[in-house]
């Protein structure tokens, strides 16, 4: 059930049986020679919808632009400053909490969002406590990264055998190819697998990783891989969501 | 051309011939008994893509949650505070300006966003001037509301004959029915056309407009109207975009 | 009754019979060759006082500096960033709401303030709701632009016959001449009526409108026009204020 | 020379011979049984204009609402939070610095503003340095309290002989009586001279000082005292302003 | 009793008999040729601990970096912007108020902090009132500068006979020599006593006071002076703290 | 070399050979029945000083209060909101960058700080880029948690054999016992090892972990363990710091 495709009366009915909502969050940033700028948002949105279908959970609107300060040397990358993203998350959760939502399950598509998301959860808890005191609702925020579960990990290792890397990976490119088969790109890549390594700011990132990839061989991506990865992710995350709701 | 479905290299190429980008902005808020919570975001995104296709312009990611403080008494509505939305717009435009974009054409789906968008444009100009001084790039932001043009206005009058209203209108519901035919809702509405009238805050809105509509008869919405409205909007706004780019 | 010329005990007495207050807001910005930098603040303050006298309403302190980012290429112009003006309005209304004021009627002298004022109203409603919940007072903010009513419009058309323009207009200059007859300026203007047209940021404004006027012929201003315009505005706005207070 | 009564061209001319500007700042707060809510703004504005006339300095718009958190238990009092006032001062000085002003001489009417003004000066210096680096203009901000100089002190002691007190003083009430002779108030006060003493927050202030006065006997105020105090203040502060401009 | 060296259960016990806490605040900034960068933090922390020992009061963590915008032309100086320091103080006091602390006694080591501290107190009172309304706890904040009391003043005059000055003073250097005898520095100073004088921003400070001292002769500092000054300060401030707690 | 115990001239000299600085950051929060409220700040400060001594690096002032929103149900806990801590870190790094520091090595004592620290690094990079553009200095921020290295991990497993847990651990309590032998606390604990488990906000934390420990048996702490852990941490982190400085 998607919030954007529901009426307010349907949401009112949903709230009678669940206080949970799934919140996809992605990023708008370079993803190497053949990856889409929207890769992280597409993966988060697509998988979150699958989880919503599998579990009956309501799925909120995707946050399309995340924290991508380090990608800003590549055209098309967009970023919220961490402080802005915290404000956005505070307003999202705060809005939904007014209606009675209490369990916020973020499906995240971008490693760069993790720290800011976690910081935001505490900003939210602090504001909830300041505004409502001992009567504050029992808000609980959590995040899962779609690629961090046993099922997706096993499949990625099987499919790419050490060439997954950490940015512009064949896994995430495959998922976007499955989701948007009309937007599959091909691009020469040299070397086939990019070198691994860390980075500091945006200039440093581009200096170390000139075509945008880190440790990955996204030329291996295939839409049929994407389907398998999608299904693995939906299965794993649906179980995580159910366990989360069942927590005392 | 959609930013999310492009590679960074394609964006780099695009920037060689255009400094313009189309930015859809919607809202996540109640739209009466049969309107979708995502109506404004869906309309803005759908029409913006059509304009992008017609003009060759790049279309950025949709801002799905806007300024809807006054809708917060209806379940499912979400809002950014105006100050948060200003920060988001500042970061969006600021990010894109780093790559050389200079013409920001917002296609807006929600009347409640207009004031904050316009305020944000000046926040952006002020920051651009403060940071870059006399060498600041010539940034220009503008907005069009998809329903405010002669073509759409004529069609709405023809189709609804005074029952369009101002919120949860048959026009916007029709566009969403055309965009998402699997999500057409039916709901009893009494009276068929809601009373018109203003409002102040969220409680006042709900007191005056208890089912969420203002002056409208959205039971008249039809997907085939949506197609005609969509085509009218794309035609009119494509012309507006071209004129905007041609401005000295 | 002016807040600045009252004691706190007089305000306490006033609050027993009215929850309304009139808030003048102007700007400090260039107004062409013969217009005063304080034009918008002077008009708003002067007319607001007249409305207060006519209706018995309390008139608060004038906000002298508004949102004038686009005028900053002309010496003497001052501006608050939109985010600052929102904070100021939030504090003004929040202060007065502590005493029991609930109806905030802004008399505005500057078109550039409108978007930020409207954005601020929702920031105020959101904060009121967040802090006080269902027990929040029923705050209502509205704005009128002193020149936007039938009476002033008719008189302006009669007096200037299409040479009013939209910035540094003969109407507003006339009102300041009536209010401050010792500060009437004369200046050569070429052409007599400036070209009309839009603008983006401050540099763009000055490039397009090099002497600061837009579409206007302020050389036509006369203090006796100012008196007639003032009286028309006070009459019209007094009626608007009374209707506003009477609203359910 | 008042900024509000000048044209932009006159300001441009002024800047050829001076980089200095006088900035009045007051407050909107209770001033005891017979003091006006606008006392501090009136005194600052009135004396600042006198200093402008005496020295030829440009006088900017009065900041009418200052930092008066501690007065909020008395109807009619208004306050900016310190953080808001800092933002306002930063925007005021920042705006004027764009035109070339470098010497900001605040004439202050309210003790409660002093700490925030001084904090703001460093916020301004920090931002100036961050934005412009080693090329930043040499901005200098200072403040004088109109009552803190030998001339006014001597006169107050002569006139009130230990009954001046520290809030709602006969001196400041006298100045407003001279400035606004039509708004002279009379009120019974018991005791004639209020007890002195400190305070913490607004509730504590009202608990300790129930009619709003601190240590003062404002029933002694007379408009003719106001004239003498005004003249003393203008003389003393004009000398301070000249010395300030002459500083290396 | 130091908060950092206590368990939470000990704090719980403490709160049964006292609502008071001592909060040291210093600065990290140049202190002339032989003064330590941490001088102000060291003095505040050291003396605050002494006061805690003498009075049984709980002593919170030292704020080591204060408002030192004007020292930024000297290597090693650090500063919080005034707006940041206000936020820090608001969070410190807000945290402790959640546990029931109501009396916040800041022992300050740096003149540059005074204005921002005082501004912050009102930010705190305003937030307390906004969040908790009439039921807000009776929070009271105050500050003492360790050198501003009769005992320390007399001793400084006796020891330095007019060569104390106002920055990088022999008194404060002596206290740090007593606190950290292994970190006593020697440096040539020419002249022995620096010239006095004011300053505006950081560049202006360095231009006027090139080695960082103002009016002082810190070559006179001795650890045994430090001991006497420390004891005088502890005695005087302990009495101030007791009087503060006893205030109605 | 400690910044607080150096003169500005010594810092100037240091900067001729190194652009690196070590920044300890802790927290002020409950640490179970026998742990000190200052545990995390004490560990970070103590170990950072050791690393400074071992490597010759300059050590900045400890940030004593971190992000501990989840500990606020225990008396004595203090927290900065994440947004405040970001502002503090931005000001710290920004101040030091003005003097030429470019390598910021945070030694962290508190798991709850990690997300906000990482978010802050990107806030800092974004501001550096916005203010200085392509000429921005090459700032690099990193963090190490003192307990996350092979040496400390091995020793903890040897000493506590699965009873380390994740909050109020015997390791951190031991380090504080070594650092402050006069403040060793004893307290009955039931059970000896607390249950493990996650948490959401502060109320949830206390509900799940009523005496403040998570999975730990801090009754096992001994000062002589503390010495060994300290030495292991200093050794490991000194190597990490040297490697960090050597990075290209
Ligand atoms: Ni990705
Ligand atoms: Ni709509
Ligand atoms: Ni105007
Ligand atoms: Ni006063
Ligand atoms: Ni000092
Ligand atoms: Ni710990």
C-alpha cells in the first residue's frame, strides 16, 4: 500500500491496525560510467514497494536526494547538507507522528545517508521529548540498507565473485536495469574493476576515483541479476520489518 | 531526459548545450474522498516529464513533500515547515549550480508551495551573492503552476463548468487517474460540490472543509479528462519553458 | 490606538474587548529617483495608523526592513533574508499570542514581502500546533497590501492613467509626500515613464531597471494625491479589518 | 539625514564622504504604570535623529522590538529571541556593508539589548571573515546607551535625586513625554518609588516587580525634563560619534 | 563534587538536597607571549572545582571553547560563533533541567563570553516558557567572572600595581602556573607592560595588540601569586554561590 | 603537546612541521552503577594525551558533552542535540583550519557520537567548499573509537571473557579507575552481567536497561586493567595517527 496512491480515509483505516510505515530514502549522485544518477533512490523505492506489497505495510514517499557531499565533483550529483537532511527527516517523522504513526522503518539505498539518518533519529527523539515530555508517543526509528542482509550478500558474492566493490556496484546497477529496462546504459570501463579505497571530500573522491566507481565492476550488471537481487532483498527486508513491528 | 535515468557523463554532455533544468515539486496531503494523497506530486512529476520529453530539457527529481501545514488534520498528510522547505530548495539549487545549471524551472503541483518557493528563490539569490559576490553565476529561478495557463483553464471550464473548485479538484484527480489507472478511487460525496471558502490553520481547515475538498466536485474526474488535461498542460508549459530559456 | 503610545495596563484593558491587532510591515529599499528609501514602511505605518484610528484597533510597531534582496544593487537598500524575516514574524506573533492576541492583520507596504509573510504564517501555525497541540489558541494571520483594493485602484487609474507601474509608483510616492511634506524630492527622469518588466536577482534588477523604477512615472506624484490615496486606503482597509474580525 | 527620508541617489552621495551610520535600537515592552510600551524605541529613535541632525550622519531605521524576554508577563510586551535578534543585526549590517558602510554606531534604548547586541557584533565579524577572508572590509560595530554618559547622568541625578531607578525611569518617561506630548499618561503608583532588585525570567520579574517598575519613581517625569535630557543626550552622543569615526 | 567523577546514583542523591550546579566556562585563545592557550578554561575549571569543594556543590564539565572571534589572528585560538555557543548553553541547561537542576551558576574565565552567556540565559528562559508554559520550572542562570570580586581585585592591585591590564594578565597567568607548574613558559616581552586599548574584529585586534597582550605585564606572573589568587577567588565565589542559592 | 598548555607562538612553530591535530571527544552520561558520568570524556582525553605524547602531535581541548539523547532518563546525563554538535564541530574545525590545520583526528570515547561526527564531517566539507570553492584547503576529518582496534579488543577478551558488553563496560571503567584512582566506586550489581539488547529513545533505554548497563559486568573493572588497556590503546592509535598523516 503506497501512501501516494491512497486516500486519506484509507490511511485512517490503515492506522486502526498498524502504526508502522516504510520510508524509502535514496540519493541523486553519480554512479560511475553506466550507473544512473538516480540509482540509490530507484533501488530504495523499488524494493520498499516490494516490501510494502509483501507485508501489507504502508510505504511513504521516497526521499530522492540524500547526503552526497562527496559526489559533488561529478555533474548531476545533488546533496542536502547533513543539517538539512536532519530537518527533513524531523519534519517527515513529525508529520506522520501527528496521525499516530510510531514505527518508522527506513529502507535506505545509499551508504552516505547512514550517519545522518542515525543522527536524525536522536534529533527526533530529543524534540519529541522536549515537546511532549513524559506523555510523548513511543516513537521508534530504524533503518536497513537494502544490500546488507544475508540473502543479498550471498547472491552478490555468487554473481560477482569479489567484483561487487562499494560504490556503483553491479548489484545496484542490476536492480535499476530490472526496474527501468529502457534505461540500461553501456559504457567502456578501464579497468573492468575499479580500484578500491576511501576518500575524504568531493575533490579527494574524484582524484582517487576518477570515473566514480569504487572497487566495482558494474559492467557485469544484468537486468536478470536485478530481478534476483530484488527478490532476495524484498524477502529479507520483509522479514526484518515484521520482526521490527513485533519488538516489545 | 530525466536526471534519475541518466549517467553523470550524459549530464556533462547536456550541460554543453543547456543550463536549464525542470524541477517538479508536489505535496503529500489529503485530496478529499477520492483524491490520492500523492495527487500534487503525481501531477507535477507526470507533467514535468512530459515537458522534458517535449523540449529535451533535463528533469530533476520530484520534491514529493511540500508545504502542507494546513492539511495536517487529515491522516496521511505530510509537511515540511516553510523554513525546512527553503533549506531544501537552497540545497537543490545550490547543488545543481555547482555543475553549471543556471535556469531553474519549477513545475509546481500545489498552491500551498507557492509562497515558500518564492521566498526560497530570494534566499537562494542572497546566498549566491554572499558567497560569490560580483562573480556569482546568473542564477534564475521561476515557477509555473501546472493548472495556471490558458489551455488548462479553458479545458477545466469546459469539462467541469464551475465545479472545479480550488482543492481536490476534478482536474487534478483526473490527471492522477490517467497517470495511475489502477488507483482510481470511488467515494460517496455529499454534497456533490463542496462549498468554497478560505481557511487559516489545520484545525480551521478541517472545521470548514470536513472531507477535505474546497469548492470542488471531484466525482466528475475521469481518466480520459486526465489525458486531455495532461496534454494541454504539457503543451502550454513547454512553450513557457522555451520562452523562459530565451529570455535575456 | 498605538501599542507604542500605550501603557501595559491600557493593553490589558484593550484585550478584554478585542483579540485583534494591526501590524504594519514595510521595507527599506530604493524607490527610484524621487522616491524615499523608506517609502514602503512609511506608507504601511501611516495607513495602518489611520485604520487604527478609524476602527479602534491596536496598531503594533512597524517592521521597517523587509525582504528586498532584489534591490541590493542600489545604495541604501536593506533586506532581511526570507529565513530571518520568518523568524522575526514568528517571534512577533508568538509574543503577542502570549498575551491573548489571536487575530493578526498585517498591513503591507511592499510586494516583495508577500511570499515570505505567507510562508511565515504557516511556520507560525506549525509551531503553535507543535508547542500547544490540541489546546493551541486559534491564531489567524492575514495580510492586505494597502494598494490592492477597489478604492485605491480606481483612484490610481484616475490620477495616473496607466502610468502607475509596479515599483516606485506615483501612488506610493504621493502618500509619502503627504506624510512627510518636508521630504519631497525632485529628480529628472528619463523617460518620464520607466519600462515595465520582471527581474530575477539584484544584479538582474539593476541591469533591467537602472534607475530603480518599474513601469512607473513617479514624477506625477503630488502630496494632494497622497491625501486622497491615504483616505481611500484607510476606508477600504478599515472595512477589511472589520470583516476579518467578524469572520467565524 | 534619515535613511527613510532619503533617495538612493542621496545615499550614494553620502557614501562618498562617510562610511558611518547611526542605528537606533529600542524595545517594545511594559514601562510601568505611566510609561509607554514603546518607551525604549521612542527614546532611541528620537535621540538618534537628534544626533544625526547635529553631526550630519545618516540615521537608519529604528529596530523597534528588541530582547525583552523578561517582560513577557506584562500585556503588550514583545520580544525577539536573542538568536533572532542576532540574525536581524547580521542582516542589517550585512546589507549596509554591501553598499560600503563600515562604521555602525548603535544608539540603544534598552538595557536588555546590550548582551545580544555585543554577541551579534562577533557573529557579524565571524561571518564577514568567513565570507570574505583577508579581503573582508574593516567593519566596526559599537553601541552607546543613551543614558550612559556624564551629561545625562548628572542631569538625572539633579532632577530625580536617587529616584531614577533602573527600569521605567523618570528620565526615559520624560523623554517620551517631550517627544509625544499628546501621549502623557498619569497613573497612581504605590509606593512612589518602586523597590530596586534583580530578576531572572519573566515570571520572576513580575513576582518581584508587580507593576513593572524597578527602583524608579516615574511619576516625577515631566516633558520639560525630557527636553533637557534629550539635549544632554544628543550633545554627549554626538561627541561620541565623532570620536568613533575619528578612531584609527 | 564533580559531575564527571560521580555516578548517576550519586547525582540522584545530590538532587535530593540541592538544585544547584556550578558550570565552568573558559576559552581557547592566545594569551600573549607566556600565557597558555587554555588559560581561561584552566582558571575557570580550577577555581570552580575549588568552589565545589568548599561548598559541596556539584561541578559540571568545563566548556573549554568559548567566544573568541577576536583572537582568531593568533595560531591556536578557537571559537564558537555566538549563535553556536547559545545553542550549546541551551542544550547544557536544558539537559540538566530535565533532571531537576534549577540553579545554574557559571564560573567564567573569559570576558569575551559574557555577552553571549547573558544572551543565552534569555534564549533559555524563552524556550523554557515556550515548551512548558505556566508549569515551567523556575530556572535561574547567573554568571560570575572569577576575577571580578573584591578579594581578587585587591590582591591583583597589591601584586601588580597597575600592570594587570585586561588580557593575558599576570593574575590569570599566575593561576595557570599554580595549576600547571610543569607548563610555566618564559618569553621576552617588549615593552614589559603592553599598551592598553580596545579593538573591533580579529584583524583589528592583532594590528593594535601584536603580541596578544592588552595593557598587561604577564612577565610578573608567579605560581605563588597564583595560589593566593586562587584562594581569594575560591573564597569570594563560594560566598557568592551560597548567597545565590539562598535567594528567594 | 597539548593545545591548552601551549602558547600561541608554540602553536605557530608546530604548524611549520605538521598540519595534524588530535581532537578528543567524549560524553557526559550515566555509566551504570559503578561507572563515572564522565567515563567517555575521561577515556578519550586520557588516551588522546597519551597518543599526543607518543607521536608529538598537538592535542586539542576535549569535547566533554556529546550526543547522549538516549541516556537522558538517568540523572546527570547531558547531551547536545545532533544539530548542535554538528555546529560545534564545524566551529572547532573551522577555527583550526584558519590557522592552517588540515588533518583532524578525533579520538572518540562514545559510540553515540559516531553518527553525528560522521555527519558533521560532511557538513564541514560542504561549508569549506561553499566558502572557498576550488581554492578550499584540503581538509580531512577522521575518527577512531579508542576501543576499536585489535590490541584493545584482544585484551578486553582476555580480561573479561565475554562480559565486556556494550555500555558501561569493564574496559572503560578500568581506564577511568587508572586515570582517577581516587574516584573508584563500588556498587552492588544484580545480575553481575547485565542483559544485552538494543534501544530506541531515552525512556525505552531505561525500560530495557534499568541500571544503565548493557551486556556488561563492570564489577570486573580494575585500575591495573585500565593501565594495560590504556597502553594498548595508545599504541594502536598512535600507529593509526601516523598512518593517517602519511596518507596521500
Ligand atoms: Ni549507490
Ligand atoms: Ni492538489
Ligand atoms: Ni514600494
Ligand atoms: Ni526602558
Ligand atoms: Ni584570559
Ligand atoms: Ni562509555
